[in-house]
C-alpha cells in the first residue's frame, strides 16, 4: 500500500494514502465513490494493518463541503469505517482528545489538514475544498478549540496534505469573488488574462487561515504534491470518477515498527 507518512514520532502518526494502480481500484479508500465496496473495504483494512490497529478504530465523516465539525469520542469509534451510512453526518472536520482513534479525511483535490497539540492529547482532521475555505472551516475550528476546549494554539502543529495545485485550480469570477471577499486571499490568486480565469492556491489560503487563527507559521508544513499532476494523485478535476485519498491521524502509545 502506497502511503505518505508525514509524522511518526512523539506518539503522533499522520499520513495520506496515495494512488497505486497495483492495488484494487488504484488504492481508492472512498465507499461513496467506488466500483466495489468490497475492494475499498479491503484497501482500508490494509491501511489498518499498516497502522497496526483495527479498521473499527477509524472514524469517517459524510463530507458535504460544510463548515461543520464534530468532537469524536469513544462512542464514535468505527463510524463510517465499514458502511458509508454510519459516517458522522454533514461534517467536514473531526477532532478528539482520545488515543487509539484514527481520524480520517477523504480528498481528491481538496485540501486535507491534519493537526495535533504537543501539550495535550488533541488531534484532528479537516477537509477544506474551496467551499470549505470560503466558509473558513479551518479557522472556525481552531477558534472553537481555543475558546471552548481551552487549547493553546501556539502548541498546535499542522500538516497540510497533497491537493490540487494553483496551476490546475482554475475557476471563474464567481468563485474568485467569494475568496476575494475573505479579505486576505488575493495574494494566493492569479488571473490569466488569456483565458479570463482565476487560479487559486487553496493550500496557501488554508495556511493563512491557520495563521489568522493563531497557529505559528513555523508549526505549519505543506505537502506541495499536486493531485492532478502527480501519478500518485486522485483528481476529481481530472477524472470525475476518481477515487479518494484518505488522510489519517492517530495518537499512538508507542512508535510504529
């Protein structure tokens, strides 16, 4: 199983599965966008084996490009892991303070955000397509964690995963206007006078939202792999039938072997 590991130390394991056409459905991990649910479930079980846990430890959301987030507890363990209809409804970000739970975010061009705190047991996973970015899901979740969970955002570390690059993220004026209205995204948008299209750097816009929420820039890392241009990327923009990556984060009790 082809997997990008972003961190495997200090009891934090975070990473992202990649497209691999030596695997069934090219290592697709999405039950809502597949040919065979059996193959996707088997791909998920392979990942669970790699992470040395059970698939029933995973938690998935039914992502709707919302700004909704959910605090995961032990009662949520396994939701969405085996059946799509059990996924946490209408939610695009998950966080928990409990160890042994694998939080998951499914993407094929959208920006996955994985985060943890080094002074508490907090971990989280966010799905931010351009709609989620316009709705500021990342900024809103970090504000919630600061105000209601009393988290010190100076101690939070963020990994922004592989996503659609600016050169391939082409939009019309209606989407540009929504991002422009945020008041801070223009520096991450280029205009092509030849095509009359705008090109968004969604990863850097999300990074800016992290900083505006209070995450130190030094604590933010970005994987600049383009899901459209890389042969290891699933891209909905390139292929509407594309599978999905799963970005995952887990707080472990010991280092992986």
